């Protein structure tokens, strides 16, 4: 199993190209099941999760071809064509690898009238039940059975429009329902819908495919179902989590880096925090410039929240930053109950963190120390990389397959701006 070795203490300087968003690419790929025509996705990242989704789509008969960009500065291209669906069962052996696989339920049900999808796997950061997905499908007239770890869904006469009120904000349930409703008979109204940029990106792609959708970017989305969708070409939006992560890498190490092919709107909740800790963040013609001089960061409190609040997917990275800050910060995790699993590993590096319930109290130390650490999930793993960049001595991050699920060519991008980081092959 590969490991990543980091020798900390180097300031970062240069440019980092931001990849297309994994969390946008996965539902966009699932959307190809809604049409028999070709869907082309450009600026698509090449990640383990993206490869898993391609493998899953091929199991349905989709012709899925990916072409990588010539360098890590250029995104790749997916060409997806689901001409004839030869299968509507999403097998456990594929779905267990990645939770986003469950997003094929809505498209399969809407187009084929039936689907059998394994209950999902993914990072062990909380229960994240799929009840909201299933209740939405039932509201549109589908029958749902749970059998031997599979969801068996049927709508032989097609789905019907409905008013669906989500009791809590759910990105996945909003995406699944948005896709299913695009081919439903009549109008569907999603109330308390998620507002993340990835949902807006999915909606814009569906509109390019012929869907009739209004209200994107708000908590109420209206979908007027159509009888069929056609092919389209769509560019995956920049990854806001990668953008925020690299911005925090500059904040924790010091230096000056321009993040290209991205924009400040994607991390609007993060920028004020970075400015409070002592960094400067400005929009440029190419993207975002982040700068922090040698002054120690200042401690700042934060609470995670659904978009447009502070993303839970940046909580671990921000904790690594606060571990080196002057003062005491409080980090409240409101989305996933198990998302403090990186804390014991940061403690191994000399951090001073105490967790009580959903709040972590971080007393900053002047210097973290390199150590062998173990990645527990995707975002936790990159927080350890950030801590290693700022630490004295050598840090070895084990289980980097977590990183490969969500960060494209991470060590190459950081090396290009001066970080002393390398992958150690198994």
C-alpha cells in the first residue's frame, strides 16, 4: 500500500491548477443513464471514485471512455453513452467501494422503470442513511423493498411529479431526486433542497440535456418532467474542496500561491476565516491568489453547515491549520457525527486537541512534529498532509488510497510549489 512522505517547514510559492470537482463529476456521470445519447464531460478529474463510477456504469451497458489531460494542469474528458441498458442491478461489489454509487438509483428507475441497487459503502464518517432518497422515490410513485442489503425499486408505469419536502438538507437525496424527476410525468417541487454548487452544476447539465428545471441555487427547485433527454457536452465545475484545501496549505506553511481555474465564489465561507487568521485572499484573472507571511496564524472558531456555510469537507484541514495557530479555537461539526477521527493522528504530531461531543477545542502549538500517521478517511488524510507540511521533521502518511479517492495528483501539485513531498510505492 502506497505511503506519502513529507518533510515539513517549506514555504509554498507558485501556481496550482485546480481540478474538476469530484463531488460534481460523480452525479454528472450518473446522469448519462437518463439518455441513450452521448454525454461528454470535460474538465473531469481522474480519481479512484471516478474510476469506480465508470466501472459501475459499464456494468449497465454504458460505453464509458476517459481520456486524461496531458498534464495535471488540464482536466480529462469522459465520453458516456448508455444506448441500451443491459442491466439495472448495481452490485454490492461495486457499490460498496463508494457511497456516491447510490446516485444511479434515480436515473435507472426513471429511465428503465426498475432498479436493484446495493446499499452503499464509502468513508465511515457517520450513518448517512439513504431514507431520504427512498422516500422521495416513493413520493413519485415508486415501490421500494429492502431485501438482503439491496434496494429493489419499481415504477413500471413511470414516475410521477410530486411535492417533496426534505426534513433535513441532503445533497445526495437532492441529486438523486433531481435526476429522477427530470423524466417524471408532471411537475416535481423539491422543498428544502440542498444548494451546493455541485447541485447547480448537475442542474445545468440536465438543462443542456433537455430538462426543464428552475430554482437552482435556492432551497426550492421546480422540475417539469419531459419524456426524454438528449446528449450534451458539459464542463465540470472547479473543485471547491480542493480549492479550500490548497488555500489552507498556503495558510499553514506561509508563502504565496495562485490557485488557477477556480474562483472565490466557491469558497466564500472560507475566505473570511483565512483573512482572520492572517492570510490574504484575492481574485485574479486566472483564479485565486493566497498569501501569508511568516507571522503565526491566529485562532478562529468555526462551525460546519450546509452550503453556503463552512463545508464539513474542509473541517479536518482547518483543524490542522488551527493546531498551529496562536490561541484557542473551537470547531463544531454539525454534519457528520464521526468526523473527528483525524484527531488522534494530529495528537501524534504534537497537537493539543480535546473533543467533547460535536466540538473540538484546539489549543495551538508553535510547532508540530513529524510522525507516522494513519489516514482514516478522505478529508482526514489530507489534513495530515497539511499538518506534515508545517511540521518539523518527517511525516509518513499511511493508507493514502483515501487521498486517491478525492485529490488528483496531490503530491505532484504540492511539489510544483516547493513542498518536500513524495509518494513511496508499496
